[in-house]
């Protein structure tokens, strides 16, 4: 009986040693996925691309360049919607352009902004029409 217990004890000790070595190897594994911009470490097992955790972090990471572009796009969309709501535009683009030309001929101080807005508005309407 003592020999059986001793044999079991040695096998358990060897298994414990093997598991500790495996744990240390996993802890020292340098393949952990991190954000190269801020150093955020993703959960273990996160694949290096096309994962929800990566996408969520990119949207929130203050140092990631895509975050800055997203903020600029949101600001531009907000500016465009405010600009749109501050004018009553006709549904017919020809009438719309006629009013814009009339304004530009009057020497409005925001000519360039208005021309850019007209182009953006027409592109927006074309894209809505195509969809």
C-alpha cells in the first residue's frame, strides 16, 4: 500500500512540475496582442485582426489615427447637418443651383463655403437617390 501511495505521490509531483513549467511558458509568451499606439493589452486568445475587441478599442483609443479620422468625419457630418438645417433648400436641384448662383452673384462673403456646401449637398442627394 505504501508503495502505491509513493508512486502516486511521485506521479502527481511530476505532473505538478510539468504544469508549472507550462504556466511559466504561457506567462512569458510574447505573442500577446497589444495596441501599438497606446500599449493596451487585449485579452488572451484575441486574434491579431478582425476581432470585436480590436474594433471596439480602435474606436475608443485616444492615440489611434483612425479615431482622429472618425472624430473629423463626425464633426464634418454635424457641420453639414447644421448647415443643411439652417437653409430651406428646394427639392429640385436646378432651382437649388439657381438660388445659389443668385446668392453668389450678390457677392456673399461665404462664397467658397457655399460652393463646397452645394457640391456636398448634391452629392448627398445623388447618393440617396442611388440607394
